[in-house]
C-alpha cells in the first residue's frame, strides 16, 4: 500500500473562519440579536474562538499522531513499538585496515583494539574494532575498523586514504584501508522509519519471503533505500542493497546486511544467503537542444534548468535496481525545463535485469541556439 495515496483525514475542523462564524451564529441564535462588527460581545466571542481553534488543532494532531501515515518523531517511535521496530540510530562508517610489518617477527605482533588511524588531512579517524594478531613469520594482517564519529563523516573514503598511524606501534611499517569506507549514516529519518514500520508484518514470516528479507536487510542501515531479493538457484537467496542517491554499499555494509539476514531467527534453515553489489551498466548521454526564440530573454535560466534536468535524469536512472535505461524520460525532463527540438543520440532504450544499476559514463549536452516555435 502506498501511504501517500490514502485520503486525508481530519479529527477536528480548526478552520479559523468556520469556527468564528459558528460561534457567533450560535450566540445570535440563542440571544435573538445580531452582533455588530464592534460589539463588545462579538469581540469577546472572537477571543474565545482563538482558544477553540488552538484546541481543535491539538485534537486533530493528537488523532493523527496515532496513524502511521501522519506520525512524526517520538510519536512514530511509539507506533514502531507495537511491532517491535526500533528507529535505526546513527551509525559509524566502517572499513578494513591492513597492517604491514617492517619485517617478519619471530613472535606474534598484536595491534590492540581501539588503535587509531587517519588520513593525510587528519579530518577523520578510524579505530580497530578487535585485536589484530599477526602471527610469527607473517608480514601483514587485516582487521575491521570503525569511524570514531557516527554519521556520514567518514563515509565514502577510497581505499588507500587512511595511511597515517595515530597510535605509534613497534614493528609497523605501514597501514592502509583496503576497502572504501561505508555504512556511516545519520539517525533514521521519519520517512524511512515509517516505511519500515509499514513493512514490519513481513518479518513475521518464517518462510523467507521477499518482504521479510527486504525488511531485515533495511535494518542494517538507515541509508539503505531499496533491496533487491532474488533466488538465482534453488535454496540460494541473493540480496542486493542500494543506498540513497543510488550509491553502492561498500563491503563492510554488505557484510552487516549478510549477518542480519543470516541470523538463526531470520534465515530459513534451507536458505543460503548471499549479499552482493549491483552490476553496474554504463550508459552515455549525447543530446542537443534549442530554446524558443520567444524565450530568448531567459536563455541563461533555461540553460541552467536543462543542466539540472539532465542531472536529475542521471539520479533518477540510478535510484532503483533494474530500472531500464529510458531516453524518453530524459527527453521529458529537458522539455519540461524549457528546451525545444531536443535530439537524443545517446542513450538508447536498454532493458536491465533486476540486479543491474544504470550508471552514467560520459555526458555531452549541447545548446544549439534559438529556434522558432
């Protein structure tokens, strides 16, 4: 069910004119006299009407806060409690660190939990989540690390960014992150939380339903926008999470999704659950357009609008898994922005599989001058 398509409901009418007119009409009916504009009784009734309007607004809001479609903040959390669905707190970005020794040692080398590293800019810090033991005779080892700040602060740092040791350790020659940092997100928004509450009944299934896997996978991060669920072979469940803005989750976040969906009380015994990244399908944009001669005075603003329309198309294309590459959508957005005589050479209509994500490669949008309508 799409909550946005539900009819609006009201528990109390707090329209200002309606309340005022009803109050004055009731008094005139009971008293048998008409109140003039400056009548002290009328002024007194209007002051009472202001209080009634406020009370009716609060009554309406109190009623709506009991409905998932309207509830906000703490009220929404209370509704989530009915289905045992908690709002996802802010999470810290994660990555995998590789420590390399200056030379193999005859004894094991231990990197303690909480050992911190940073990048050259020293703008973000990560700490190891568990001890790393590099066995005697070995040169390197890997360990999971977490950003010391929750939220998106440490999100999206490329592999090789974290190379500065904050806590000096003997025998360590270098450290680096081997994966792009991922998983850092602010506390879950009302809209995201509301959608998970709506999907919560799916988790009651113990048969590994499509909706159940989607619900549990989304519980891994407030940034997960959608999850593709499929069974490519018998007994195998394939999960493909996609983040807000069409971003692809990193290895650590996919690992967290897999851990949640493989839990004993979530995964049916016969299911072998995997979590993979979407398959990126690249497309190029090559388009030309003109602007109507009558709109010549607004050339600059229309050009800016067309540029934004193309960027919106790129975002739209990668905002869902399996969304076909559709040039007609690009045409529509450019025309709505004020372009005329739009010619699109690339992309061409391409049908994508459920595990594919359309990602823009090159972009060439040329303004071809003015044209008569």
